[in-house]
C-alpha cells in the first residue's frame, strides 16, 4: 500500500494527505461533539428526574401486609405521554404502579436503595415492553423498605443523538470531499512553481540552453530554490562561455607557432628530398627557429594545462606551510639563468605562507619573467619581500599604460606593444589564479620614475607555526 502511494504523483499525494488529515480532524471533532452532547443531555435528563416530586403512593395495608397495583390499571387517570413514569420499589423487588403507561423492570440498584444500602441510584433500565428508560431511584421517606423510582424514556436522549450523528456524518463527509477538492487546488497552486522549475530543467537538459531563467516571486522556499537554480545556470553559462573562449583563444595562439614550425620543417624536409642542401647559416637559423618555436609551444601547453584545473580552492591536503622568501629566491635564480643581460637585485625577509609550493614558485617566476621581458639590456629588476609579507617586483622598462592595467590578468590578453615579444598571454593570468587560491592579492601598477611594479601579498607570518613541516626543517630567510 505504501509503495503504491509512493508511486502516485506528488500532486495526488498532497491531495490525499490533505483529505486524510481533514478527515481525521473532522472525525475527532464530530466524535467529541457527540459525546459532549450525550453527556449534556443525560445530565439534563437526570436533573429533570431529580426535580420530580414524590407522588401519593397507591397502596393499602391488609392485615399488616402491603398491597399495591402490580400492573398498569385500565383507568390510569389523566396522563401526559411526555410526562415521567413513577413507581414504588420495595426491598424484596416488588414494584407498585403510580404514574405512566408502563412499568419499569426493577434492578439490583433499586432494591438496594429501598433497603437503605444506597442513598440513591441513577441508571438505564428496560420497561416490560422493551422500551429503554433513564431512571432515578431515591428512598421513600414515609415508608421504610420502599423507594421512589422516576423514569423517562431514553429516546429523549437517543433520538436527538441519532439526528446529531446523522448531521455530523454528513458534515464530515462533506468536509472530507471539500478538503479533497481544496487539497487538489492547493497542490496545483503550491506546485506550480515546482512545475515551472521542472519544465525549465527538462528544457535545459534537452536543449542545453543555459540562458533560460525561472521567474521568481515572493521569498519562500520555492523562490529561494528558483534563485539558487538561476544562479547555478548563470554560473554554468559563464563557465561554458569561458571554456569556449579558452578553446578559441588557445586555438588561435597555437596556430601561429604550429604554422611557423610546419613551414620550417617543410623547408628542411624539401631540402633533404631534393638533395639540395641549404646553406649552413640558413640551416642553422631554421633549426634555431624550430627549437624556439617548440619551446614556445611547450610553454603554451604547460600554461593551458595549468589553467585547465578547476578554479575552486585546492585540496587542503595539497597545501603546505612554505617559506615565501625561499620560493622567491629559487625563482630569482632560475630567471637569472634565463636572462643574464638583466640584473636582478633581491632582498627577501622571512615570511611563511600556506600554499602549493610548485604553483606558488611558478607564479613568482611568471612575475619575474614579465618584468625581465620588458626590461632593456643592462637594466635591473628589484625584488623586495618585506616583513609585512608584501612581495614587490619592480622593473625599469617602458611601463604599462593606465588604460591597459585592468586587462593584464585576463587570459590571452597581450598589450599591443608586446605582440611581437614571446609569450602566450597566460603568465599573469596564472599568477592571479594561484594567488587567489592561496587567499592573497596581486596587482600591477605604474612605478614612480617609470617602469612597472607588481605587488603580491599572501597571508602568513614571519615565523612558521609550531609543528609545521617548515618549522621542522628549520626553513629560514634566503
């Protein structure tokens, strides 16, 4: 049964649950009302019996023996059918007719009242013809061993109760039907936003159109779900657009070195096939060009691999407490080997951060490569890491125009003046990504007196935290 209910549509389940809840509530109210009315009617009937006065007893004493009518006499005098039935009850169980159209059967409580064991008794009893009565029995003051019984037909209570039960049943049935209809209407109205959300999800799954938005109304849970869904589709659309842009830009950037590489290799192959050797100088230039293009292509592929990683924060297990001054020192030594014509001065104070060592070193190398690339031969690049954790890289090149500064960290963006220089336009983008994942900031600005200054700040401390790998190894300033 439960499995069948679970297979029903959500709208049907809500309607059924609403109808069931209302049915239980209405039934509980109806039963409670019926019992309250029954108790009130019985209490009222007992009060009427209590107020009935003792009637003059119809009996006589013959030779010391009590005689009284044992049946309803033919001539019972004036009688009102709606009035009470009155009879005397003796301690031995005899009954004496007084008033009414029928005699009521004597029960044990009545004889016990007559014998003085009970002060009074109120109960239901049956007349000789089977009619149900409500009776009240009290002792008869003038005659010991006798009690005064007053009864009224129980139909004065049961008939209104039967009518009330019928009315309550009809009202309950009507309430259940109305609640079912209301449940269907409420389910429809309440699930309409869910249906819109479902249709939108199905449309996106069918067409992959992430530009669809769900109208948001109000501030309830459905509205929050709709806002979250719209935010999710917007993020997916942005990610898809960035992915497509990355593929397009990568294809564009790869086309130039691949074309040049192919041309040079075809020239070398044609020379071998034709048997006409190229002049030694030209052959050497072609081989150097092929080597440079392959190096540029490898660097571009490495940058693309770095950018293909998720933008989310790296796994905490990959982060280490490392000395930024040591990493900056290694980066300086690497760039010095690649650019001996530029002097690099470094002053590095101890500063420990939590980051991925390889990614952080690559970011610092990219900053230095960018500074060296725009520095004339014989100039110098200044690298300063202060005790406040701020790493400064200053060159004395031509500088970056103010209008171009907002774009320097965009993927594949290159200054028009730098199009002729080697590079993929991804180095600073990788720097920004790495620093952001480590919780820091990076910016480029025009330096006073000319050139460009890069400012990189990472959260950390001058001393490694106790128990860290850096503290165990005793890492210090470089």
